[in-house]
C-alpha cells in the first residue's frame, strides 16, 4: 500500500502485523517510515526506536531517514538514540558511517562528517551519495579542489544527480 501512496492503509497493515507479531522489527521500521511520510514524526521516532530496542544488531532501525522534529518553533535533527551503536555492531558496514556522517553535516561538523564519509567510502567506494555529501563538506570548508573531485566521482557513479551537477557548476567546474 505504501508504494501506491495509501499511507493510512499501510499503517493499518503494519499495525495489524505488529498485533500478530509484536517483535517484528520490520513492521515497526516500515510503519515508522509510513508515519514519517505523513509527517507524523513523533510516531515515526517511536517506531524507529522500538525497532532498535527489539533488535539492536539489525541495522534497519539505525538506517531509517530519521525525521526532523520541531522544538519551540525550531527544526532540529533527531538521530537515533546513538549512532555509535551501528558502527560498533557492524564496523565494516558503510551505512553506519554514512548515516553518522550525514548527522554530523547537519550539525555543521564538517570535519567529523568528512572523517565518517572517508570510512563509508573505504567500505563502499561505489556510493555516489557518500561522494556527493563529502564533496558538500569539503566545499563548505573551502576545499574547492577536493569538493570538485568528490562531486565528479559521484557523477561518474551516478550521472542522475542534478544537485551534484549544480554544485559543480556553482564551483565553476564542468560536470
């Protein structure tokens, strides 16, 4: 149902699945994603957190697109309880490094983000998004040459990244 855009039906189906199997990590993770698509971030966070509690070694809960929450009119990024845990559980899985890098960039920690993307790319060198995001961090720290190289590598892997093309053009480089 989610693929068809019927989020209410998808939530109802995942709720039924949870009723039948209250330990279903995937049902909580998928229902969380449906809630997030409906912009019900509190329920999405609750489901993602429950998925992590049920199976801390399963990276599904950590690798969800954790929503932004509004706090007194200000938006902030709401990461999982700890982004160090997926890296401890699966230190060679690029997803943990990539997601923690994204969180660091959202907190304007470009140096930390670059370090995490370095690790992500060590384990998954064909991840265009890690190349792109590391390029953003490099650009924001003033490393124009490094940013251009990373953006070009991202496009080499996935030529369908319009924001990467735009970033290159803004830096005066040809995509």
